[in-house]
C-alpha cells in the first residue's frame, strides 16, 4: 500500500517503448478536428469483455493464460487526493489503508490473513495505491480453486462499499500512515513538495499531495474519513478489472453477483476535474537537500490534456513518438562524447495529471553542472526548432518503431495478465480505448510510411514555447555545490535563442566494416548435456560454444 504521485509521462525512449505504450497509455490528439476515416473511433481490443452493471459500475474481463492458474483483479476508483476537502488532506490514502483494516464481512485483518493463507504475498500479490486522481486496489489470486476465486470478488465488493472504519482500527492505523508520511519525506520527496506547487501554480494539484498533511493525519475524526469514502466510493466512479486463467462467463457472473449488488448512488456529487491553468512566461524552482545524491534539471512545457480516441489521434501519437525517439537519440550521442554536459538526458511527451499533459526535457548532471546542462538541453531544443531533424534520422526511427511493434507482436502470447490489467485500469480512468496488438501492428505498419519529416519537425515549435514553461532543479546541499539563482537560469533561455547554433550533421559510414570475410573454421566435436537441454560444440580453434534453444523470447538470440 502506498501513496503515489502519478505523473503519467509516457516517455518515448525508442521504438520498443513506443510500441508497448501505443495500446494502453494515454496519447495525444491532433490540433485539428479529424474528419472521415480519421475521425473513426479507435476499437477497444475485442478480446476484452466490457460491460456496465445496473448500478453504473464498469467491468473489463479478459481470459489470459500467462501465468497459468492465476488471475489479476483490480478495483479501480476514479477518486484520489485532488478530491479531498481541506480537512481531509491525506485521507484518500488513509481510506485505502483502512480497507485492509476491516469491512462489514471481514473484521480487522481478516482480508490480509485470508489472502496470505492462500499463498498471496504483500507487495507482489496484494497491493494498492492512492494518487492525485485515482485509488487502485490490486490482488492476484489462484484460479484452480473456485472458492478462492469467489472470495476474491467478495473482497473487491467489500472494499467498494463496506469498509468498516472501526475507531479502534483507525487508531491502530493512524501511526502507521504518519510513519509512512515521515519515511516518505526523503530527499526527492522533500524537494518535490517544494517544486510541485510551482509546477501546479493556481491548481488544486499543488495543494493535494497524496501523502497529505501530518497535522490532518494526527487529528482527523473518523467521520471526516468516512465522509470522503461515502462521497467518492460509489459505483459510477468505479470499475472492476479481471484478467487471468479463467472462464470469462463465470467471472462475469461473479462480478454481477457481488459488485452488482452495491446500490446505485442517490444524488451523487459531481466528480470535478481540477484544471491546471495556463501561465505567462517561465516559472523557476531551485531546490536542494542534504540527503540528495544527484543534480537534476526538469524543464516542462505544460499543455491542456488531449485524448487518444480516434484514428487521427492515434496517428498523431505515432508522430510525436518519433519526435521523442529522434531527440533522445541525439541526447544519447552527446553522452558518448568526452566531458558531456549531462550524465543522461531524455525528452518525453505525456500526461501530467488528469487535466494536463506536458513536453519535458530532463537531464541528470554532475555537481555544479546545472547551468551547463540546462544550456545543452536548450541548445538541442533550439537546434531542432531551427533546423529540424534529418531524413536519415526519421528513416532510422521508423525502422526502430516497426521493429519494436513486430517484436511485441511476436511476443503477444507471453503477455502477463498484470500488463493487461493495468492497461484496462488506465483505459477506464482516462476514457480512452486500449487497442489490440493486432490493431497496433496493422496501424503502425500502415501509418509509418506516410509520416513526413515536415510534420515531425513542426512539433518543436509547437511544444517548446515561451509560455507555460516550468524549470525545476534539484541538487545535493553540501559544501562545494553552488546553486544558480533563478535569474541566472532565466538568462540562459534568451542566450540560447540568440546564439549561433549550427545545424546537426552526421557522417555516413563508407564501405563495409570488414573488407574481406575471415576464413571460417568448423565444428570438430559435439556433446549433448541432456539434463539441462544444452548442446556443446568445440570449434577448430578450440572455442567452446554452448547452445540452448528456448521459447522465452521470439526471434531473439542471446
């Protein structure tokens, strides 16, 4: 169980991550309204049984046999810390904890004891998290015993509607969450709590960190806790996700039996969407901590949230993924040079919170390297704005993306149930479909050749603007490290914009890596090690080769 600051950022490092993100992660819509075929809605994976119970609760069911005799269950609640009242700061997370401290049918720790008795472990098999916008409960159960499967859905229903909030149990859990608050105040969290209010200037998100306020956690009354639960834990804000080695019709019956029995909410309070308002210019937050271990630069260009629901937005997501892949390749190239300005750097476009997304440039730099690292990030961004990418870079990114989706397709039968469960949880929360791997393969194969260099290049100017920009730096607070002042860092933006920046160039390799193929040897002996399925070859030059065929990964040799 944990509180989680869930900045979604689907950072697109390369083709493999792009291919895996396409089907499940929130994506970006194009600026223009699509028409015709481009306006066609994206199809949800037909392998998923989707329905709505009479009380308004959604459900997603998929049969999947990896791993065998196991199922992933999720209770997804579209409510998190951003919905807390002022006297409830930290109580969305506390509600999550109290779900494991007793319900109407399971007193005290009976749920935890039962799940552990059937072989489940806290962390890998039993967990939950609370974020700004959602709370998700996750359990893994064995499916070879019908009674255990039945009990799993009964537990989900209890969490959804019958948490007890026994005063004695609250007092037992109160110090646990306060200790979690204390332990969560490590260097990164302490600094994050300073720059988040800057990032979310004018938004409730800046005031609703999921772990909450210690003063509230120490003094809240049980009625205040129950008020959050009664207001936001209701069927129309919930979904059940079940993926695993089972019969989906049987699972649909259990969902209807247990979750469908929860009454529909009467006069429910509207679930608000907290905006992240636009800002003029650049906001700067410089932070340090004695326990910090590295210096990091985060430059975020905030944007309104867009939705990936049509063929046009799917294509635009693909365009934006190619942009991120090519920029990250340039950053990686810089890190291979002598004395680079950053240890690592990356760019990404993705969701920030439910109402906003952002394009981000991030770099980890050496001590006292913030000025130099920021200058390098800005310079590469400005280089792309002025000159764009090369056709050869786009060609490579296309090939990498195609190879990535083909590899993902080849591995489709090995997809773990928890991957699907997480994807469908996000689909519910983000109101976006999760497409099938077959759709992704067909769509990417069809769309990639038509994506032009011009449409990729224009993203630089659209994303990296002088508005809605936030610069946050974090670094160790120790002797010898001097943090730059905000004014110094702001000067870097104008300096780079006026600098004489050369266009990016690359040198093509001429000829072949090897002018002449070497003379081959031969296998002089072969031995079978049947106990472990290995074939041993001895070559004519004395080299021993151990060969073991496996089906772990398709089309790969290690």
